[in-house]
C-alpha cells in the first residue's frame, strides 16, 4: 500500500492545497507540521532545504505545485483527459498571476505603505485577475460551478485556498463575482472537504 507524508509548517501556506486534495480524495496521510524552532534541525532532511515536501513510498518530492499536481493526478482531480488537464493548468496559472503583488503587501514593513499597497491591490490589481478567472469559469466549466468540466479539480481547491487568504484581508472582495463565490460554496459543500475544514488546525494563514 502506498504511503504519504506531507512536511510543512503549522500553517496553511504552500501546503494547504495538497491537504485539500488529500481531503477530497479521502486519502490518509501523515500531516507533519514543524514549528519554526523545530525546522532548523530538519532542514537538511529535505531535498532542497525547504518545504513543503511530499514523501511518497520513501521518495521525497519538493515544490508545492509539483506536489499538488502529482497528488491531483493520483486521485483523479487533475482533469479527465489531456485537454482538461491543460484547462486546469490554465486556471492555476491565472490564479498565480495575482500572487506576486499580494506577497509584496505581506513583506512591506511600513504600515502606511502596507495600507496603501493593500488598497491599490484590492481596488486596481485584484479585479482584473478575478475577471479573468470568471471568464475561465464560464468558458471551461460547461455551465456548472466548477472551473473545468463541471466536476471538482484541484483548480477549484487552489482557488478556494488562495481566496480564503484574500477574504481574510477584504471580506467583500468577491461580492461582484457571484459565480466565483458559488464556486467556493460548492467546494465547501463536498462532504469530505467540509469535514476537513471543520477539523483542521486553526492558523492565521
């Protein structure tokens, strides 16, 4: 029997989409979470000295996106054929487009500048990315509420996870995108995901 271990910090961060994939698949795994003070003694155990890392049957795989894509393929959440997989990847890439300027907000130390960056991001930057995602949801979703093929893929889980962070910063940011809101709601309705969300550790990010 295949065994899975996922190594990361005690946060959602770059590992959460993989945890959501495990949850959706109903797959058991070891969710190994290191505190910051524990991490230095384990760093050399990881292929690139960073996390997340997935250990699958004793082989260690780094890089969050590679881990998530592997797991999605393992559990049939990557798209049902090559074209669907390409559409899923297109959604993932479009979600990634909104991340760089979001990260700059977190790393800004000056509170006044941070607030200015936050306002500009939600007023000017994020809407164009949400509009693009709305287009893809309509184009690829076959009239349903999931991003690709009217069935759950890891693109829906990836959007759910990242939009959770965005909603934590601005609870109204999805208000004019009802289909994207419905997509999140549909993900939350999945029984295995709902169970995971209710029982996972509470972390700020």
